[in-house]
């Protein structure tokens, strides 16, 4: 699907280039005074990036695949592609390069509306809890209510072990040192992340300098990183680096075209 779009766009581009070159080259002398010339109107069709049954969300297109019954739920599956597909990439690579991903949906059926919250940016399915007897062919609409946009993180921050104060770590993300565990040969520094309507599962925190050996992530009790410091004395403040992606949720998206998928 994506390679055919590239081919069509290339043909349209060659045609446009040829037309521009013709206009720039000197042509033959015009018609004599008093003569009449009739030129037939011409139209040019440029192949669109977005297909008829696809939905654009930011720099991404959502391609609906299927809507089917899964127990007492309706399962909606879809693919995501960047708005300008990569010609040589595999379908898996093109999908992972999507710059926006759905965060929430609503599904409308006769007599009701049900919502679904997407678990994370790698998910490609929505499961709607519907009353018994509601089948896929009865679904009237599926709407994308919000979506996530990635914000790159590459920030140097300083956190104080003594104060435990919150410090901005990335757009919409805060960090603080929650706890320091002094052991025989090292210190374990527990750093906590906090965010509002932002996913931080693709962010990583590490210490700056050779005395920092490793870091590990855990969601037990919150979003926390445990950093291993092997120096003689733990500095105050400590200098850390935040890298990766934070996903910011924004409202909008629009309706999904139900005519373009199996159900």
C-alpha cells in the first residue's frame, strides 16, 4: 500500500518537473496578430498520502483492520504508519516510526457509547466492553478522542539527596530522589518520576560520571529508577541524565472510517 503511494507520487513529481522545464525553455514564436488560439483546459491529479478509509492523527495515519467479537467485548485492531512512509523499510519498521499513537477511543452502538483507554504507545488494538447482543455490524461509529505525541528527552538534571525536592526532568515530567540506601561498597539512589497525562515508560535515568555503574527501572509503588553509585562519597546534588521519549497526550483525532475494514 505504501510503496504504491510512493510510485504514484514519483510519477506526479516527474510530470510536474517536466511541465516546469517546458515553461522555462524558450518556445516558438506566438501566433500572428489577429489569429485565435483555443487551449483545452488540463487537470492534474496528485496521489494523496492518506487513503480513503484512513484517519490522520498528527503526523500519523491510522489504518483500520478489523472489528470482531472477543468474548463479551468488541475487538478493534488497526495499524499505524508515518504520514510520509519510508520506501525501503519493512511494514514493522514503518509502524514503529509512527509519530503519534491513539490514547483513547469511544465506540457508539444503538442505545449507548463506551470508551476505551489505550494501555501504551505500542498497542494496536482497542477492546470495548459492550452489552450482550451487540455485534460488530451494529457499531455505528468509532472515534479517536485523544492521542499521544512523543517528546524526546535528553536533559541533564541535578537532584538533592538531602532535600528530596522535585525538579523538572523533561516536558511535563518531574523527578526527585526518594531514598538513598548506603551499603558496604556502594550507594543505591532511588529516583522517582511523576507526570500528568504523560507516559514515561520510554524514559531512562542514569548517573553522569564513572562512579555510576548501573540503573534499573521498577513500577512497584510508582515509576522509580534505582541507580548504583560506587564512589566514596555521594555528592549533593547528584548530576543525572534523562534520555528517551516522553509521550504527551493531546485531545482530538477524529472518526474512524468503518467502511474500510472487515467486520
